C-alpha cells in the first residue's frame, strides 16, 4: 500500500517542529462553519461542560468540509482538524464516548481529569484497535470496537487504508489520532512522570488550570505564583519525556510568556477577530 499523506494538521504542525494552534468551540453548525475557514490547525468541540450529542458532533464534522477547498486541493481533508473533549472524568473511563467520536471521524480526543497511570492507559487504549500480543507497538492494548465505515468515508480512505492511519501519534508514526490528556489536579501533576514513563501513545498533555487553580485555593487566578509553580511542574515533566504540553488560555497578552516557557499545543479564544491567534502565531514564527 502506497504511503498516504498526513491528514491531521495538528499532528502535521507538531511533527514538523512547529506550534499547533487550536481552540475550544461549541458543537454547533455556525461554529463549525466559522472554524472551517479559520487559521487554526484544529479545533476541539467542547462536550465536557456542554451536552454530549453525537448527532450534533456528526453534523459539525460535515459542515467543516468545504467543497471549494476540496476541489482546489484535491483532498477531502479538512484544513482545521476536528477533535472533541468528551464529558467524563478519567476515572469514569469514557471508552464509549471516544469510540463514538472516532467512529464519526474525529481526529483527536481530549480526556479531562486524568490523574493516574491507569486512567492515562485507558485513554490511549480506548483510541486504539486491538492487536495480537506479538504485534509491533502492542501496548497500550487497544480496546476500540470495530466500526470504521463512517470514519473511513469522512477521512476519504478505504477501510483498509483507514486501519493503517487510525492509530495514535506519535507512538505510530503514520497515526492520525491525537490523544490529549488533561492534568487538572495536584494528584495528576504528581503522577505525571509515571504516566509519561509507562504509557506510550500520549500525544499531548493539556493543563487544566481552571480546576487546578480551584483546588489550590486560587480559582481562575491563572497568574498566581502558586498556580504557575504547579503548571511549571507539568511543563518540566513533559520536557523531560519529550511530550508536547498544551495551554488552554492563550491570549495576546500572555502568548509571549507561554511560548517561551515551552508550550506547543496552544488553545486561543475563538473570537471573530482572531486577535489572540494572530498575535500568538506571530510570536511562534508561523
């Protein structure tokens, strides 16, 4: 089978040594239309604090496809890779949420509130198909059920081509599925080193500074020295293991600091003017 082109533009940016720019957005058609023509590499449909609605997510994925762009590029790949944050905390497993999102064609899953090695392992495993124990890259053992028809159609691939691409990056170099774990409490920060040491296939660690600051007693005080100190522990641990680390609140006023500290998965506010995105991209040399 011939080598297939890269489909996930978030992975394309990171694999090329660049910063990846994304945002949270509601699973609504108007948002999907706005995202489809934006400068973001990807977007994350927010379904943790919004309702989980599979049909709405399906519709958003379809509205991100642009006929003019497809005709000009000769590719059905959406320039802005659609991903989703599922609603359940890590301890709740959430395997079926990941399965349904991937079966619709999502290119990545954000797992909120990951605090232990077991939860991290489950998150990656839920995004992988099973394979025999003697197969290459066996761990983490895949538990995703087989139902690729819609996803393969959305990705513009045959089912067999889809199987070659439907694995987690960077564990599988050809993989197009991006697994993002949110570290949102002190327990997660303390266990992060063991997670990254024992669970291959984690694409990025995204700091949940809202919940972390809440636990520390400084709710939403993102510039408080105690909050920043715990966030630095996450960044330092990710650097130690060469894993991408993400920041969920990148703005024009803080992007210089955030990029200089080593964050590479950057989530900006999806405002119509895109001022935060433009400033951050300039700072990152994009």
